[in-house]
């Protein structure tokens, strides 16, 4: 999302917050900062996967309780 030249920074910021809240709600993320960071990192990692690996991950996520796979940092 980019700022339209006709909108104020306040309006643009408000739109970004609304979009982020919608995104977090759609991914069933409570507003825990650690979980938010984890989701954003996981989604970014998916953006650089090759097609076969991405399809596999998406299939696993489809059957996951939360709808996404969390990081396993152990």
C-alpha cells in the first residue's frame, strides 16, 4: 500500500493500522508482539521459497489449527 498524494499522513497511517489489524485477525493472531513478529517473518520466508516448497508449506498450513506454521526456534 502506498500513500496517495491526496491523503494526509494521519489518514494513511490509519489505513495501514486497519489493514494490519484485518490481516492479524484473518490469520487468527492475538495481539501478542512476539506472535506478530513470528507471523511476519514466516510470511517473508515463504516469499523466497521455490514453488514446490511453497506449495508443500501452504498445504501443511491449510491443515494447521491456526492456518499457518509458526517458527520452531529450538
